[in-house]
C-alpha cells in the first residue's frame, strides 16, 4: 500500500496497546459494550480509529497515535 495508514481497527488497537492479549478477548469486550470510543460505547470491533481518538477500557484511557510512514 503506497498511502500511509490513516486508521487502525479497534480490536487491533486494543492488542497493540496491551489492553488485551488476543483478538478474541478484544471481540468479547467490545461486543459486551465494555469499550468506549470518544466517550461512547462502541460495539463494532472493526471501528476505524483515527489519530486523536480516545479509547477507554476498564478505567484505562488510551489516545490513538498513528505513525506516518515515509515515502
């Protein structure tokens, strides 16, 4: 892909930050309404997060930061 990735999926983000250990664990927590995105319950594990989005799980808060890839 030649363009920089402008988003990350919610389940991938939770794994990346270490909030969950597996994609299956992320799926369950998301479907059960345990995850907030920008202060609202999000039940779609494929939700596309963009830089600056706020994710909350179990009173832990994460801010999405995306790296821009070089040319």
